[in-house]
C-alpha cells in the first residue's frame, strides 16, 4: 500500500469522525440511549484512527522539510542534522503506519463481514400459514415464482424437502439455492409473511379470500462456521411419502434429525440415499443454528434490527399480492407494482433493488 493511499484512507475516516462528532451532540441522539451507545462506540474507534492520522501528518510534513534541506541547502552541517532527523522521522512513520494499518484492518474487516454474508448461498423455506388449502396453493405459486427468478439469475437449486398439502399445493418446501455470488444478498429480503388476496376457484360467490405463507431465507454456512456435535443429534428414518417411484416408498431413505440442545427438527426425503438425505438435513440444521445465533446478536443491538429492511423476522407481514387489482405491495418500503403476472413469473429483481437501496439508506441513517 502506498503512503498516499494510506493518507486517503485515513482522510475518509477523519471525515466520518467529524460527522459523528456533530451528530452525537444532538438532543434527539442524546435522548435515545441505544442510538447514542452505537454512535459513541463508533466515535471512540474513529478517534483512535484520527489521533494517529494527525500524528502521521505532522511527521510527514517534517519529512518533506528534511528532504527539502537535503536537496536544496548547501550547508553541510544543516544537511547532516536533516539526515539524522529524516532517519528518526522514517522510524516514527513506520511505527505509526503499523498501528494505523492494524486499526484500519479492524474497521474494514467489520464492514467486510457484513458484506461477506450477502455472497453466501441460501436455504429457502416456504410454509403455508393461515388460509388452509388456499395457502398451500400459494406456496406452490411462490415456488414457481422463485424458481423462475433463479433461472433468470443463473442460479441452481435443489429441493431438500417437500410436504404435500392435500390434493394440490404444498405445506412446506425447503430449497438449497446456489449461484456465483449474491444469492443470500438478494433473497434475504424475502423473509417474512407473504399475504395473498384472491378469489379461490372453489368460491362460488366471487368473494376475495386472504391467506398467507411464511418465507425464511437462511445463509448457507460451512461446517467450519457452525460446528455440530453428532452426539447432540437424534436421527430417525422413515419411508418417503414424496415422489421418486417405488424405491423411495419401499426403503427407509427419508431422514428426520432433531438437534437436542435447540430442539430444531429437520426432515429430508427427496433423495434415494439415506446418507445423502442426512447430509442435506445437517446442512439445513447448520443454517438454522447460524440464523439463531445471528438473531441473538441482533437483539443485543435492537436499534439496528429495527432499522434494517432484512430482519428475517417471519412474523412480520412484508408483502401483499392482490390478484383482483393485479397489485404487489411491499409494506416495508410502501412500494406497489401493478404487474402481478410478470412478478409471479419471476420478475422480482426490481422490487429487491428498491429494498437494497432502502437497506443502505437505513444503515447510513444510523450514523446520522
């Protein structure tokens, strides 16, 4: 890293420091203990960086003066003093730079950690909610919508588990979604309650019914990120009730695992191999445990959780699909589109882009 690059980085944090120092003294911030605590923590971190920056600039200016004397002055005694001083300044700059790099790395690493999760693949869980049979049908419609969106995005998916909802539709579907990058970063905005308003085919009087499903999007995590002790796992096998021909119905290839400490249960019955079904179930369990830990951390800083668009809270109604008016409304950003057919055909990126912008704005507003 060149010295000028370091100065530019330090200048950026200095600017942010002075912005926060102005904000933190405002009455509305002081009266909000949670917001004040977050800003104060950021202020104290940046204060250390700015202190080093001021020290660095002074030494840098002295170095330029010493260099000027060595190049332009003809007095040999003065040049000798300048040479000794330059050597001392360079040693001081080296130690300041070392400290600055360490602080900058810590600050930038925390920013990168937030972005790193967005680049992960995802586990997507769809479940029917209120509305009975109609909710199961909507799960099927949403499955179609998402798989068409995956195709447009160049992502691949596998069905981990399916529970049928009767004659048609599904009670639950779990998908493993993989792509080059940004899978979780886009899909995380889908977590929550999706409400549908439409006239069921069985409705003879043409009345609009309301039903709902829940969507949970979890970042897919590696074994090194969440360690699962197999002694904490209760494993059960049973005959698959899903598609797959006679083989899956004759053998106990389906797997149900229960994580005893958290009481989380996962089923997988889509594969013919019990071993592979077990691996898939473990993958889903790992993501759920990771999400639980993430939510615990977010609760500790509730002001941030309330400000973020992508809370992942499945109890919150996030979107309404109104079929009679061909309208989709996202309640988090109060945004409506009037192309329900296109939306249900997988054209959801435009809505996601609006949610991304809002999330970015909300994150910035925390520091203002």
